[in-house]
C-alpha cells in the first residue's frame, strides 16, 4: 500500500512538474506585451529643395524686358475709333521676308499673341463691310503677287496657332511698298480724314497699307435724327444739324427743313448765316445776299466768335454780289 501511494505521489509529482515546465515554455514563446508606442517624426525634407508652388498661384517671374515689347496705337476719324494692339519684333540682323516670315503662310503680323484690331463702328475695307468689333489681324506674304491682309473673328489664339481660314471675316489684297529701314515693327495711321484713314504696317524695308473707310455721314444723320427727336424745339441744335449738311454739301432738302424750323423758333445771326450759305450752294445768290446781310446786322459786335467770322462773311457776301448782279 505504501508502495502504491508512493508511486502515485511520484506520478502526480511528475505530472505537476511537466505541467509547470510546459507552462514556462509556453510563456517564454509568447510575445511580450506591447509597450506604449512613441510617435516617430517623418524624415526632414532636404534643406536645398524649393518650397512647392501653392495650387492655383502663378509662378514667380523675373522682371525682364520683352524681346518683342507690347505696343498700342489708336486713331479716331469721323465717328470711328480704330485701335491696334500688338507686340513689336525687331530685325536683329535677320532676313525677314521669305525667311523669318515665310512666304505663302499666315503670319500673326507681329509677335507673341494675336495682333488685334478693334473698330468702334462698322467700316469698309476695299468695299467690304466689316461690323464693329475686335478681330485678329494676319498677313499672308507672297513673293510674286499681291499680299493678303486678313481679319479673323477668333482673337484668343497664340499667333497663328489654331488659325482656321473658315473664321476669316475678310481678306483684301495689298501690294507691299519699299520703305526706309525700320528695326522694330510699327503700326501707324496716315491720310486721316472724316471718312477714313490708312492703317500702315512698317517693318524692315516694307510697308503694307490697309485703307479703312466709314459711312460717316450715314452715322451722323442717324445721330442727328435721334437727338432732334429728344429735343425737337432746340433752334441751336437744328442750326448745327443744317450747318453740318451745308459744310459737307449733302442732303440740301433736309438742311433747308432744319434751318427753316430753326429760324421759325429763333431769328439769330447764326441760323441766318447758315441759310445764306445753303442758298449760295443752290446758286440762289440774290436770296443768299439777303440772309447774309441780316446775319451781319444781327451779329453781336462784341462776341469774339462772331468777330472772328465777320471777315470771311464779308468776303463771301462780296463774291455773291458779283455773281448775282
């Protein structure tokens, strides 16, 4: 019995020791509890790397002069204003025509962005009507025939990139003329009068001319009618309207209507003199003399404007007397 109990004790002891050893081995194999994590800072960016440009902002540029500086020229004639915006390239000892500017290809007529021409009213180019507005201006040079001057309705291209002839508003021929050497491209106006002007492009030893005409009298008459409808009883406005027609020797019947209504409202030196000139244009010198004498009599001898006109009035009166008698 004692032997059995001793064997049992030994057996149980062995089992207990085995269990303790197994538990110790399991504990040593299991991972240790995780310690509290300490945040790790990301690696610092290299000190030599530039800061990124914020989204949507423009890159910084140095304030350097442009090789082809921007230029603007504007001219008013009649009731029309024409403005040209362009960039002016320089020759810089280069061959221009047929080289820098190839023949038979559309050229931006300047540098950088499109050259832009703006008309404040409708105009006529070689008899072709062009509505008021802004247009891209192109030139097509040729070696052995007339060059072509082009207005195109698309104004947002970079030079001739994306140019489409289907968007042309008008093409007119122009023969380049020989000119004194000009280093920088230049736009300029000449032959300026109420009914039109010439827009010129000069570069290297060539000048191209685009004649521009306006229907100024039609525009003026439309404006006169609009103003007189607003103020129909203003004798001075009526006299001014008649005077414009007399000065330009147009619309004689309309001028007579205006001046008669002006005289009905106010008998003054100004409108009497307008009617005298109108009658003289119609070869009615006898009646013209009557109104001229009345104008001189009604004139204010102290008025500086009248005093400045008086010598020419007396000369005209003398000429009309010679023709009437």
